[in-house]
C-alpha cells in the first residue's frame, strides 16, 4: 500500500454549487460527529498557471462565517476540514488501517484525515492514475494529469487500484469543475475491496449527492 491515499468523489455532470450549500454541508459533517473535535477549516486560494491551478494562499479558521466570506471572494478554491479519526470513520464504507511491513491492520490510534471541496473556473481532470502504472496505450493517450485543465471534456476517469494495480475506468469521473475528496496520510487507508473503488460511506454519498444535485462517481489517487 501507499503513504498517501485520496478518495475522490466526482459529480457525473459539471455543476455550480452555491457557497451556502458548501458551508451547510461542512457544518452538517461536524455537527453529526464525523470528525473528532476540535476541527480546523482549511481554505486554499488557487490561480491558473500553465494549465494547472497552483496554490497561492492558505488560511486556517475555526469560523464558518469567515469560511463563507472566503468562498464568496475566491472563485478557484479548496475548502475543507482537517481533523482526526479512528477506525470508526464515518466517511468510508470500510474500516481504516495502516500498512506496516506489507501487512494491513486496523487502526488502534487516531489518524489525521482531511475532507475537501474543490472548485475551479475551468474543467480540470479528475483522473487519479499513478504515473508509474503500466497503462495500455489507448488509455495513456487520453490522460490529462489530475488537476490540469481538460483540453476537451472527458467522460471517463482512469484510476489505479492501489493493491492490485488494476486500471479502472469510471464513467462520469474524467473532468469536473467541482468535486470532493477524503485524504489520509502516513500509510493509512481504507480496507480496499478486491475490485472497484466505491469506498464512500452511505451517509457521505447521500450528502454529496444532495450537495451536487448529481450522482457521484468514485475514484482514487495515491503516491
């Protein structure tokens, strides 16, 4: 397994999400106890350079009012929650664990977790393939790296299963102007299914489906 794992949640159609809906969704997650308290709201302003939205500024706050104000000012933005969790993670459908010497075992201590809503002024790639993966030529030819502007709309996203290294094509997950992600660090990951990448918990998928007014496709990134 890998030291850094990101579960991606991509609406299957481009959408405009109102700022207040984002704030309500984050507030709901905190109020429902999906994270250990205290939580920190992290906001990153992004600017387009050479086809990629680079981070220009980052702020941390505990105030939802301040968070709302930044969403209104900045158009390309990452906004989310940084906190801790245990194996009883409300965001994933399977328990969290850590790989040690090649063996996965359930967490016995809190781990850092981040939830992030991303918004861009252009469609960007949400394919999360690993550049070291042995992709077939027809797949590699259509890939735009994660986060880079899509030259044209791409309907399917390409991802690599971190255990089997299987290339998985996910309809509706190729490009987006808004999407969400759950990020885990330090060799922590959900228990991976043998096939597929649908690891979001039912409550989280229901919340995101309402937020985006769209079905949600799932994929992953890892390093």
